């Protein structure tokens, strides 16, 4: 899987939980400015994101930033499934998420990436912030890529979600793993 870099999205190395937490905290602190030192939740958010990335064997952890928006955390992972999926399977997934997706799901839509891969998008807005999940279906191999964008504050949500959408739209599942 190859992802094309998008200005405003900074990847974080997944070398160890400790190093990843440190890198995330440094990046988030820089983005949040002088108030970051007084925000105890920032360190907790960085540690939780790093731990979750390792627990779920994520292939990508990044920070999404946009002027006038709270920074958001983007995590992605490649997941093997029982059989190759297609647009019909994506439609079923979309229906299931819309029907039984749980609390806070505001919208479930379907789209295609720039390379024609089916994508199911689910947006969740709750008291704890805003979340967008994009499930990209690989119609050739039995796998999906799940991207999860989370903004704890939610300020500027539409802007950071649009940046993450551009990033997801550039996924190439036929290429070796890397971000260019």
C-alpha cells in the first residue's frame, strides 16, 4: 500500500510506544502552542494513540493539522478478511454501519478513491470529539484498509476531515508500503 503525502499531514514513526508517544506529544504540543504545557490531556491523548497503534498493529500514525483547527490524529491499518470484497460488499458494510453503527454516527456514505477503490465513510460526532472512519476495500486481495481520524476538540473538524479525505483518496493498494 502506498499513500501520497498531503500538506498538513505529518506521519509519526512507529518505532516504540515510548518514542511514538514522545514524537506525538512534541508535534501536538508545537501545534497547540503555549497553552499545550498546561493541558494534561495532551500527554494522555498521545500515549493512548501510541498504545492503540501498537495494539492494533497500525501501519500509519499521523497528525492532521489545519490553520484554525484542533490537530487530529489519523491511524490506519491493513486488515485481512475472509475473501476479496467489492462494491457490493462495501454497500452492505455501508448499510450495516448506518443501521447498527452505534451512538453518535451522523452520516454513512460511499465513495471511490482516485484509483477506483470502494470506500465506506462513517462520521461520528460525540461529546469526546469528532471521528471519521474510512474503510477502503481492496477488490483484488482479501483485505481492507481502515483509516480512523479523531479530533478530541472538534474545532475546525470539516477542514481536518477534508485533508484526511485527500490522503485516503490517494491510497494505492497495488504498490509496496510507503508514504511519498
